[in-house]
C-alpha cells in the first residue's frame, strides 16, 4: 500500500459524515421511540460472539457472510455479527427466559464479507424487531404493520410488498418425494423463474399431480386474486400445503386493511430465507432499487439449539439505505451561535444558558482561522453594554 492509499477505506465499508450523520441519528432515535410505543424493548448484543452462536438456526445461511477471528484467550473461533436476529433469539432463550410473548428490537452495525449487490455496503446499520412466543397470524400481521409504520415515519414512498409462504413449497416438495439435492436445485430454479429448467427437473416425479403443482409455483404471482388461483391449482396437495396457503390468505386479509398505499403482491415462489424460515416470508421493494430494502418472516424454533424452542417472527432493514430513500426533512443542526473566546464569567454563564435551552454554541479558539459561516454558525454572541445578546452573523 502506498502512502496515498492509506486513508482509503476497504471496498463496501463506508462512513457517515455531517450532516448525513445527524439525519441518521434523528431517524434512529425516532424509530426506537416508535418501537417502544409498540411495546418492543431494545437490546444491544455484542459485535463479537463465538461462532457457534452466530451461525445457529437462521445464522446457518450466514457462514459465508461472517468475518471470523480467533479468540486469543481461549483459541475458539469467533465471528463479527452479520445479522442480529440469531443474537436476539439467544437473548430471548437465555438471559430473558420469559414465558409470555417477548418483543425485542435492535439497531447496530453488522459486517458482511461481501455485498448483496453492485455498490452495496458491507457495513449496514441493521434495524429490526422480533416477536417471540406467539405462533398466530396476529403476530405476523403486527410485524408487517410495524415495518409499514416505520417506513411511513421515514416517508419512504411507493412501497411494494412481496408475500409468500415457505411451507407451500416445502410441503409440495415432500409430496413429490424430492431428495434434499433435488429440492435445493428446484429452489434455485424457482428463484430465477426458469420455467423450462423447472419442467426438466420435474420429469422424474412419478405423481403427475404433484409434478403439476410444483411447476405451477413459478407462475403463481400477482395481486391477491392469485391466491384464489392457487387454491384451484394446488387442490389435492397435502394438508400442510393447504394449511400454509390458508395461513397466507388469513395474513393477506388483515394486512390489506392496514397497508394504506403500499402495493401487495403475492409470490408463491418467494422463498427468501427458505433454509431457516418456517412460514410466511416477505420482502419490501421500491422502484429504482434492484434489491429489497427490508425483509422478514416467520422462523419458529430458532431458539431450539439454545434450549428453548419458541415461535418467532420479525423483520430487519438497513437504516442507512432507508435514509437515502427517505423523503423526510429532519431538523438541520448546522446553524449555531459563535461565541468569542474569553474567560469572562458572564460570557460563560450566557453560553451555558443558551446550551441549556437546546441551542448549539461554538466557542472560538485563540488564533483560529475562519468566520462564523465556516464554523457552521449563522449567529454571533456579542457584548452590548455588558449584556451578552445573540445577533445574526
């Protein structure tokens, strides 16, 4: 590395500078206040944990995304968190151990070994909420509703929500007798909507009904009316498949009443997080973004490896990305009052009183260069006949 490159940050690792950092902090405070009003308690998990905890349950898919280091005290492998959801599950299972439904929220930096897409960040500011201990439609609806209200708070507009249910595909794969490898290959093809490839994969499925039902998933997407089509095309499937479809239908009915201007889309091949999700899944999109801006769903039994198997549902998003999409004009903090440099007790008292009123006061330093504007101030604190008054710069 040359000396001129020493100030460069690694690719995908970013920093937030003024005034964007202030906007981010304002959004952080307001979102946490919103979560609190909904009954969600904030947690602050550590940035670093033993690898076994981070790659448990939902974390199994995160192995390639996790930076790994060796603990110099014990010799055990540790990881820098790539997702805070497994940490929330561990906290619900052990430090808290509540028997009643438990609502937790979090906000903090996570680190990824690679980006999700072109120009993406490897250090998102992850914000999310998790609801443990309830397996009904109502908790799924609450999580989606909280996410919608969070986006409304930040004035993120033109929202499109894709909803699916991993239980439908999982049940159909079991009905068709697919091996684990066949199921994984078909999963990948469904994500790409590769219909010819899907048809070729299903040639060896002996049950023509099971074959047709699996193949139909690639085309079962659209508005809520697609659920009626799904009932028809999936007729004859096993009880778990129909129960999953009914569960998604029930969630859709309740969310439709709360979605406001958000566009609801249903995609039965929507399988994000398939390897750890157990029920309803969803992703939020806005025009102009190639990747989802938020995701979530149900992941029951995530705490089983921690000794407590509990139903769970939740969502997460990147606050840095939301701020870029936000139409919200947060209060500008750049204006302030420039005070002269002096040891006058009356001046110090005036400065203290202004700061106590919530005003920003910047004190000049001896020999410094720059005027009020260059110091981010639009007013001056001046002495008028022994009284300190604030005047325009």
